[in-house]
C-alpha cells in the first residue's frame, strides 16, 4: 500500500514536514514515497493515497515547485469529467503565517479544487500557523497527526501507530574514495564547474558596496555581477548560498570527521547518487545552520547513549513539554549546529551517512534585480538588506544568503540563474511605483530604463527611516535626466512616524488624477506581512475621497484593477 507524500515548498519547511511524515510511515512499514509537486506531469501521475503538504509564499502564491502542478489541476477540461479524482484519498497540511493577509491561501485553494474534482479527504485538513504558540510542528501534532494515521489506518485495514524513537535506515550509503583527496584550496569559496546545478551559471562579483550609512542599524548592499545572462526589469536573480566555514568546521568537529573534510565520497541509494567532499557537502549542499524542527530531536534520540543528554531529549519530546522545546529552539533562533553543541556526546555518535537525514538541502534565494539590461549592459545589480540581529541568548543570528553575499569579495563567483517574477508592463501608460526599503529594487532599473523615453510618466513612493542614513535610492534617481515624481516617506525624521501609505493619502489627489484620467498602472513591491494591506487601504481611501465612492465601491474598484493588472503586487516573506 503506497502512500505518496507530495510537497510544495519555497523555503524547505514543507519538505521537512514531508520527511517527518515519511519517517512515521516507514516506522509502521507503510510503503512511502516523497516527491515535490513539480514531479507530477499529468493528472494520471497521482496515486490513490496522497498526503499533500503545501506552503503559501509571498502574496498568497504557490511555491515555485508547485506551479506546474497547479496549471495541471486547474485545467478547465478536468471539470467536464465528473468526479475525475474520485479514486483519490488525500490528507492536506497547509503551512502559513496568520500575520499575512492571505493566510494559507494555497492550501485553501487546493482543498477546494480537490473537492470539486471528487477527491475524498481522509480527514479534515490542517492549516498550520507559524504564529501558533508551539509553531508549525505543534499545530500539526495537536490537530492532525494522530487523526490522520488513525483514519488512514482504518481506510487500508491496518492499525498504524508510528514510533519516532525507532531508528530507520539512512537515506544514503557512503563509500569513501581514499585515493583522492581535495587540495586544501577547496576551503576557499569557489565554484567547481563540474558541479554547477542545471540552469545555474557561475558569475563573478564586481563590487560590493554598502549604501546605508555606517551608523545606521541596517546594512544594505548594492552588489554588481558581471554576466551576460539575459533578463528584463522585474525579473529576479536566484542565488545558491553557502554556509560559513566557521559552521562547517564546527559541525565536522562535533561529528569527529574534521580529518575527512577534504576527503571525497560517493553517497548513493536506489534512486540517485552524488559525489563531493565533506567540506562541499556542509558548505554548498546541506543547510547546517537552519533552526531544527521537532524531527531533528526525534532523530537525535536514535543515537543518544549519554544518560543526561538522553533524559533532556526525552523531556523535550514529551507532548506536555512542547513549550520548552519551542522556547529552546525558536525564541533564540538556535541553529542545528548549536543544538549539537549542547548534545556533544550524542552528536559524536551520529554516523556520517545520517547527516542527509538530519539536515535539509540549502534552498536558493531570490532577489529582485535592481538594474536594467539597457542601462547596465552585461551587469546584474542587487539591493540586499543584510539580515543580522541579536536574540535572547545575546548571540547574533544571520540570514544565510544575505550574509553569504555580504562576505563576498570582488572576483569571487556565485551560482545564479534568472527567473521571471514581477510583470512590469512596457507600454506608454504612466507608472505609480510603491517600494518601501529594498522593495524599491525592481523599480530602480526600470525607472532608469523608462527615462530613456522622456514622454513616459513615473511616480515613486519610497519609504525609509532617515533621509541621511538609508535613502540609498536618491543618489541614483534624483537627477535631471530622470523623469520622476519622487515622494519619500522618512518614518523617523520627525516625531510622528510617516510611512508610504500616509504619503499615498497625502498625495491622493495626484494619485487619483493619474489613475482616473491617465490610466496609470500601480506597482507595489515589499514585505508581504503588512505592506500590501496597508497600501490597499490607503488606495481605497483615495478612491473614496477623490472618486466619491462608498467603501464597497472602492473595494470593487481595487479588485477590478487587480484583475486587469492595473494594480500589481510583488511581495515576499
């Protein structure tokens, strides 16, 4: 009896949850296969028993590795065949964050579509919330896990009681290549051309410039790369980051394989194989500094022989102590390597081949391109805010990719590919752009490009804290050659905080004039948590005041602008 676990994941969380449910299935001798949703090529590829695990990204969008599946399942022709999926029994876990306006939007849409096509739910779906007191793991365990295995067991005529303390075989078998040792120079950041993933290109850095003042709390960088990769304004650069060498050496020491860092090995199973050095594995392949999930601690139990450490792990994994585990892990944003430091005896007992079970893969990160191919030929420029902050344990936490980019020196190479994202429409319509912080990135190059035609009208609402510290866009765009109405919101330059939504209302007469009489398009880019809702409310206030609409009419008007792409949003978590 095959249970298929199909995941749609942008940052790897849904894949982690999939692996945990796969371990549960394997512990009950249920045959299980884990695949990403982009492996589904047609409706016929769907099995009989499926557990869907899908996240919501950006402004209610499906993850990149789910988009092909979404096109398949949303085909209108499927609705013409009554109950085409009636043979399918499925469970559904949605992963989201309730502070975002479109909380778990993808899971809700998928549930509705599966129901329309006749698929039968094994049990009620769960819409897991990162804001739950115990995080996503706690939310799933409290409302879904036991019910799913009970009802699935009833369906297939077996009693299923997963045991997470039962050690399972590792994903890969390891063969060391003793007669080949990498040169020590591999410890430097470099790219081996033979190991460039499909679709990626090795590109050199030209410059890495801080564009916020040195006394400003946030470090924002303008990075420029030398590449002939074709792109257009609105596209994103997708980058594969690397873990820091400090973390690499720390993990190798904890696992007692420091002397094998430059040794080559082959990892293989019945499906695939890969070959690299231990250093390349920890630096380029596995996300060793990620905050560990509950399953990380469950697997630590497999190898814990030290009485004190095992006792602590048992306490963490008791259902009544889930608060303690969440407080230990998530409040200080403790990394997987730091957890292993707290369990050194257990870490030293982990066989090397099990690192593939403990650590997920490094996920690529996407950054809006801040340049124009017409202005910056053979160049890609990025505006990157460096994620670095202190937690309650007084240690700095660092974003993996932003700090990887921050450390880059000129002539060092990174792996990059280009992906379509924001549909900045190249026509003669005026453009109203709203880009607080690094949300301005996709507009920076586009404004420069549009200014090549002095007949095109451009308006930019830009938000930052201080004009003298982080208004980094002004050096590029406030020039006589740039055709731009620039409306800044400096939130901390006065006692009362002022944001872009306040400026939209303040300049509402001009905004309405452009929308109503010039058919201007509006583009919004920025953080998905608060910005979209606040800007939408500001626009509706403008419609009510200057368009003489009711609340309901303003709401309908904005939705119609979205439907016709007169108002577009590009937001991210």
